[in-house]
C-alpha cells in the first residue's frame, strides 16, 4: 500500500496584511483642484515659451531690422517672459506636490510614481530648455544680450527644476503603514506636529514640542502628510515613555516596517 504524500504544514504565524491607503473625499477633491490649477499654470508657461520662441526670437522681417540687430525692447520683453515662465512653473510645481501629499501614487508602479512626483521638474525642463537653446543659437542678438539672456534663463530654469523635484515623495504604501502604526501605538490615527518641524509626534507632551515657537497642530497622519510632514518620528520608544503609552514587544519590527515603507534601509 503506497504512503500518502504528507501535506505541508500551514505556518502558524499569520502574514501581516498590507494596509491600503484611500484618500478621503475631501482630500481627493482638494488634490484634483490643485492639479487642475497646476496644469493650467504650466500650460500658460509653455504657451509663453512658444510666444517667446516664435515672436521674440524670430528673424527680422526686413533688412532695416537686420541692420539694427536685436531690438532692446524685444530683449527686455524676453527677460520678462523668462521671469514669468519661472514663476508659473514654480507655483504649479508647489501645487502639484501638495496634491501628491493629499492623494499619493503607489510605489508599486515605479514609472507612474516617478512621473507623478517629479512632473514639476519635468515641466520646468520642457518650459525652458528649448528657449535657452534658441537664445544661444539666435543670430540677431549680440554677445552681451545673448550672454545675459541665456544666463538668466539657465539660472531661472535651474531654480524651477530644483523646486519642482520632490526629494522625499510620499507613496500610498508609506501613508497606509504609518497610519496603521500610529493607530497601533496610540489607539487611534492621531498625531501632533509643529509648523516648523518635519515629523509627526505621538502626543502633545513630547520633548520635541515643548519649546517650539511655531504653531502646534493635531490631526490624522493623512492631514499631517498634507501639511508637508515626512512621517512619524523614529524616536518611538522615547516618545511612548513621554506620552505614558506602553511599549510593544515588537517595537523593533514596527520601526523596521516604517523604514521599509519609506524606502530607507
């Protein structure tokens, strides 16, 4: 009689289910509004770039204009266009980043996650790179006009790109993990933060909030992320003691879970 193949034993340790983050209807509405405004501002910036390229930098229509070189009024107008394009690009990127804090992308889709979070920098490149190249290729400007206009364009473009980059983008996975961790430690999704601080805290009485001079606020982790906070403090054990909260036995695992959600080794 043949022996039955033994069935693999089921693990007694249940795997931790991945938490899911869903923005509130209010947050979704706010993020949509900010993204629409940002897209409109970016659209105007790119339209101004097109005007600068096809009107301000166009070749002179006649020999008389060619003999006088690049008109000074047109050069000053070009500098004004560069400044306005820069302002529109930066305002749009800041609104876009705020929208991403309200309604983040998923890190499980790397390409979409990158594009959604770095779109401000990408738009700044689109709004400036062709214009800067054509400034240096323009045959009507003299070397001084070309050098100043090109230098201003490069400086404003660099500022717009850097301000458009999100160096610490928030993911749906991080937002969900940190909300679940706070709920586990505190009993509810409630954190505290200061206007000048970068992280969230587990209660109002922690040492990091005692001597702050800026406004102290409280709310959910989602609201704190929307306010620009990067996540809960990793000094969890210290804050649990200061808040009079019990320290869980698996605290090291919790800290590791948070760090992994942030993409930090």
